[in-house]
C-alpha cells in the first residue's frame, strides 16, 4: 500500500513538472524559436530575430502572466480558483487582449503573414475555446500542442520540407502532456483530445497554403 502511494505521488509530481514547463503561454514563443533555428528563416539577421522574439515574449508570455497575476492579487484569488470554469473567462480575455496587441504590432512592422498567422491561429483557438468553456473545460495546454503540430504540417507544405521526425517528437510530447493533465485530474481524456483538435484545426485553417486564402488576405 505504501509503495502504491509513493508511486502515485511520484507520478503526480512528474505530471506537475511537465505541466509547468509546457505552459500554454510558452507555445507561440517555442514556435517562433523553432522557425528561427531550424527553418530557412535562420538566415535572417540576428537583430531582426531578436526583435520578433522580444515582441512575442512580451505579448504572449510576460503581459498575460503579469495581468493575470495582478488580477489574482486584486481579487484575492489563488491559482487553483482560476481553474474553475466561472473564473476562467477574465484570464482568457486578458490573454486574448494581449495577443490582439501582438498581432497589431506585427502588422505594423510588416512581419510576413506566415509568422503573424501563428498569433492569429492562437487567437481563433482561444476565442472558440471561450465559447466551448460555457459547457466544457478544454485543455489550454493541449490547444497549444495541437497548434504546434498543425503549424509543422502547414510550414512543411509552405517551405517544402519533410517534418516526419519533428511530428513524431511533438506527437510524443503531446501524449505525455495530455497524460499529465489527466493524472492531475484537471481534464478528462475528452477535454484533452478536443483541445488538441481545436488547436490543430485552427492552425491548419490559418497557415496551411492550400486552405488559408481568406486568412492570408486578412493578414496582409
């Protein structure tokens, strides 16, 4: 019995570590980092890459986390209370607002549509998720992982490279993260899979060159 309890505690601890590392806030930054390190975009000037990464960091990680932290402190909520469905909307709205400013900044700097599209896809997924959350609590972590997998497929079609190893790696990570969310009892398997599909489909619609004509027009 004791051995079983120790094993359960270890699994929960590992699941918490995985969830804290692969947070939804980090997904766009990771996506841009991969683009700048492993695609043809690595030939771009270092100063340009640092400016773009700085903008992404400020508007998708720093500002959402800071505003949500201030919201918690002002209202006296702890982190667990914000996981309740009724209290999730303000953090969502704060994050969406920050992403909108990020997209506007990128358009003002004439950043290519396939880069701005990463932020637009995230905005679409979050907006749909808010509506679904009226009845069902989707996993934001898995929305992010679905977006990465959708982005890999879209960029492989756009730039003409074979993404098989990247896909295998991120599908494995997605499975590990989804399992961690279920172990922590934050989501059911249905909420995990639905979150992944939402992120995946949203990103394909915005970024895949065969089906993104409308969204590409919006990004120019």
